[in-house]
């Protein structure tokens, strides 16, 4: 039992143990590689619009600082707790190492439903959270980014607050900022575009053409909606989408522009259509070529995994598949091509890395340069995972995690143990 104990952290631990066994990591190295370096908990009081005061709990977990500063998103959600944040920080470490980025993993969050706050309250909470974190973060210590429930505006408030305390503008403290406040072209779309690019590679490998393929996307936020649009641009037919309020399915194809207009106007998919509505569980079980979970963790479980009828499972979300479900997926390896989360959604952190580099150098790239470098890094990573999976005869997830974990382990071994 540790402060992190909980279902999501147990999932990260179980996954790590499997990989550690696979790469035959000695027992005395395991705790050092797995357990987070630091965990910070802060209370964030804010004035509500009605004059009352509410205190929210905020967290930041930095997994390791062996390869450089830590890097990771900030999640505002009702479900956030220290165990979930720690698990996400651990996964970020394997993801950064897999992509060859000079970072350890981090994650942060506040236990809050951001939709229940006014815009002024959200700004107050964002500013208070980063202000509480100032002693623990910095452009060379820990760099934040958006995640579920946070966006470019929240990053701009983080950057502004941090900069006010430093007495100068420090754009490199966060990534995922608006371009008007020192962000990079292409960051907002990076994760979804990366997912679509890798789905293209997977389609190639299994010999399917995008024009003859269909996709169902769970979660219609940043990652889900951009993935859907980027795949539609490649000719893939979008036949299902969902968010936390509604799920829609149409074998003939959904009108993405209409869906986007509806979400922009109403804030969610709720009320888009009554004829196309489907139960969320049934949506995941519809036949499709590509299934993209792009919402929350642990949605593919031992209970529903055998109902999946997709050819490619592209994990846009972090941790959407439980280890029990993963064992079953492994047995269906010839049927379902898995793009595991640490590979599939790595586009976000890769372009965050580009944004950080540009901010440090004060030298900004055009969007086509960002995209071509993104595709180059994703292709290299995809090829490494495929080669490792073929060589070791293991699943893509095991291959990807083994590469990431090994790189962190090797860096720790080479640097040695101080003092
Ligand atoms: P977001 O807040 O923009 O969107 C999340 C979406 O999921 C919303 O549409 C929400 O309604 C929906 N959702 C929530 N619970 C749901 C449920 N039970 N069923 C169906 N839909 C549900 O968040 P995002 O930035 O798009 O992140 C989505 C996932 O992708 C998260 O797991 C996040 O960690 C991961 N991710 C995000 C990025 C990024 O750059 N934003 C990068 C890597 C990974």
C-alpha cells in the first residue's frame, strides 16, 4: 500500500512488472525505475462568483529526472486523484523515452469538474494551481501541457502567472499554449494528426486502403475530433462518435462538420440526433476497421473486449485498455492490430517538445516544418516498435513499453546512483 494505491496505478504497476519480467530486469532495479521521484499535493482556494470560498485539491507527480526535465499534461476532472496522476506520469516516461525525447514523465491535475465553474472561476483556479506549483516546476525542471479538461487558454494563464512571478516572460514553462502567446503552429492538432498518421501506417501494414475503411471514435474532444477529421481527410468514413453525453452511429457515415458545429454551439454532442443515437457500449461493439478510444482510461475491459469487431485499435486516450483485456487482445493479435497508447498518442508530446525547443531558442518554425518533423519522429518510432515486436514475437504494446522502459533503465544505470 502506498499513497498511489488505486486501480489506475495498479494497472501501471502490473504493466511495468510484465515488462520488467520480459526484459529480465533485476529485482533491485525495479523500484528505482518504477516509483515516482516526487509527488506534490496542494490546496487551491478560490473565491466563487457568489462570494463564497471553495478549496480544490491539486496534484503534480514527477516520475524521473534522469533524462532531462519532466513533461506532462494537467487534467481537470472530478475523478483525478494522486494514484491516477502518478500512473499517467509513469506512462509519460515510457512514452517520452520511446519517442527519444529528453524528458522524464510527469502529470498533474485538480479534482474538479471544470464545466461546473464559470470562466472567471476557472481562471482563478488555474492561476492559483500554477502559483502553488512554482517551487516545483520550471522550464528545466518540469514543463506542463494540457490534458483532459484543460486547453490552450488554461496554458496561457499558467504561463502568464508563472511569468509574473519571474518578472519576465517565460513561454517555455508550458506547452500547448495559443500561438498568440508563444505556442507552436500545429500543437492543438498534433495528437489527433499523429493518431491519423499512425493509423495510415497500420492500414498499409495490413493492406487496407483508407478509402475503403470506416472508423468509430469514442470521445469527441481535442484528440477524438481531430483524429476523426484527419482520418476523414484521408478518405476514411466516420461511422460512429461519442462523448460523455451521447453516442451516435450511422453505417452510411456521419456529417463531421455538422457534429463540430453542434459541439461548438452546445458544448457537447447531446441533442445532435435522436435517430442516430446508440448505447455507448453498443457503439464500441459495432463492426468497423478502426476503433479509436480517445476519452478516458479503462474503457476496454475483460467484459467488453471480446465484443470488439475492429481491425485496428488506435489508442488515442492514455490507458484505455486494462491489462486483463490486453491479455485477450494478445490472443487476437492476428485479428486486431493494436496501436498502443504510448505510441499512438505520442504526437502530442512530440510537438510539445518542438514547442519547448522553439521557446528556448526563440526561433519559430512554420506549420509544415512542425508536421514533417512530427511524421519523421512518429515513423521512426513506429518502425522501431514493429521491428521489436517481430524480433521478440511480442505484442506491439509489450514491444513499445520494453523500448521505453529499457531506455529509462539504461540511463539510470549509466548515470549511476548518487551519492
Ligand atoms: P478533452 O477534454 O478535449 O476531450 C475528452 C473527450 O472525452 C470529451 O469529448 C468528453 O466528453 C469525452 N468523454 C469523457 N468521458 C467519456 C466517456 N465515458 N465516454 C465517451 N466519451 C467520454 O481531452 P483530450 O485532450 O482530447 O484527451 C483525451 C484523451 O487523450 C485523454 O486520455 C488524454 O490523456 C489523452 N491524450 C491527450 C493528449 C492531448 O494532446 N490533448 C495527448 C496525449 C494523450
